[in-house]
C-alpha cells in the first residue's frame, strides 16, 4: 500500500506539474504580448513627443528668422530715409530708389 500511495502521489505531482506548465505557457505568452504593446506605445509616445519638439523648434526658428529679416529691412529703410532727408536738407537731388524697390 505504501508503494501505491507513493506512486499515486508522484503521478499526482506529475499531473500538477504538467497542468501548471500548460497554464504558465499561455500566461507567459500573454505577458510577452502585453510587454510588446507597452514598448510599442512608449516608442510611439516618444516619437510623437520628438515630432512635437521638432515642430516647435522649427516654428521658433522661422519666427526668429522673420523677425531678424524684418529688422534688417526696417534698418535699410531708415538708413535710406536718413540719406534722403540729409540730401534734401543740403538741397541736393536724391534719386536713389527705396531699398524694397531695388
């Protein structure tokens, strides 16, 4: 009777081991699937954040370039106007076209 009990106990443990393995394999596959989803979501969020940062930097650079160009244009017009006013004050003819018409 002792041998039978040991044999039955070993068979039961073996059955449990096989049953647990059958349950663990799908669980492991599911966990791997969820980890891949998390990784893909994290990568997508990073890419979106990077795209937004690049777009913001480009917009800022464009605005700075426009402001710089506008300031240069205004300086050229002021210099031209100063030359025109000085020539008129001296009574000289001033036939230089405005900078934006050049």
